[in-house]
C-alpha cells in the first residue's frame, strides 16, 4: 500500500493537469497542488499506521 499510493496519486495529478476532474475544489488545472497536499497527508497516515503494527 505504501508503494502504490504515491503512484496512484501522481497519476491522478497528471490526469487533473490534462483535464480537470470537476470535483468541488478541483475545477481548475492550477488546483492540482491540492491533490499533493492530500497525498502528503495520506502517506503520513499510512506510515503512522504501519509504525504501530508489529510483524
């Protein structure tokens, strides 16, 4: 999950630059940075959850 999440988010950002997604808050091409902010938050959450588990 930690390796696929950044790849999926980069693809989403690239798609948004080509054609805006039209979601609330993501109507313009220049809003792709908001996806990056969410990506950083999600990756932080995933890493924090993995740090709490013992294999």
